[in-house]
């Protein structure tokens, strides 16, 4: 079997990357729905990650994100249900081409 063209190989690699990102998003939803389980959520973030959500705050770094999300679950979240229905539409390539940024919406009742 011969290898594909460089363009096809790049396209396949991009699909693998998107699938990996979708899996991370699904794990995030699972961890969040388990009251921000720090053991599930912590490994999903890099050491220099930033988690930001209007109304909840901003946490910088894996340890701060892990503890911040745990605290939010203990003090402000009664329950949650994350349905990751459109993950393919949330990726935005940054100019440095080494980062992807994910954006998710939230539905809440007051």
C-alpha cells in the first residue's frame, strides 16, 4: 500500500486532531456533570491553560483551574447537564497555529 499525498495526510491528521479535541470536550462534560470532578477535569488542562466563564471567573494554570472548578461546584452549582452537540463549530485556529480555542455556550435558568 502506498502512502497518500502530503495534502491527504495533513487532512487525515487534522481529522484525528479534531476527534481528540471532541473526546476532551466529552470528558469535560462528564467531569462537569459529576460536580466538576477534579480528577477528571484536571488532566484536561495544560499547565498554562486559562479557564474563563462570565459570572464564574477566570483561573490560570491546571492547579488553579482544578481547584477553582471544584469550588464552583461546591458553592454555586446544584446540577449540570452538558450535551456537546456541535463541537465541530467551536474551534478557532489562532494565528500562531499552535493553539486551538474552544468556546461553549451555557443554558441556565435563573
